[in-house]
C-alpha cells in the first residue's frame, strides 16, 4: 500500500489503536502494550511518509461496541488472589460499554477532525 500511494504523492494510512495504548489500565497489560505499539508505529510512520504526500493516522477510540469480549480466552485456572479485582473490573467495563458507539462512528469523527484541522492531526 505504501509503494502504490507513494507514486501518486497522496494517501492516508489509518491504523486502529485504542485509548489503552496511551492510558494503560491494570490487568490489561498485554492489550495495552499491543496498542501502545500501534501508537508508536503510527507516530514514527507519519513523518517518514509525509514528504511523499502520505499521512499516517492512528484512531484511538475509547470503549466501542465490538465482539472483543466474546472472543477473549479464559485461563485454565483462575488465581483466587485476583478474583475481587476481576469482578470489579468486569463491572466497570460493562458499565462503560453500555453507552459505547460502534467503531465506525469513531473513525468517521477522526476523519472529520483531520479534514478541518490537518496540521493538528497525528
């Protein structure tokens, strides 16, 4: 994709990250680390490709309605020491997800922001 776009001197690469890549939370270390990598990659890629007219962007939505939780692997054995925290975190996440939007809503908002203020876009 980068090489095809570079010949046209225009383009946009949009990576989907997460707010947890910027503001990590306890008990989600692996997820936060993977999203932090997307954040770093996107920030490094943008200045490299900008001279070719290609912009790199990372969209970092908060809670979004996905099937992520239904696909989460459960451990074979749970450690009792984490049970109280697990229950609390599950409750907080469930409450936060209630008013969540679909991911495409966040992407549309991010693109509108960049259209209005391209110099401030990441």
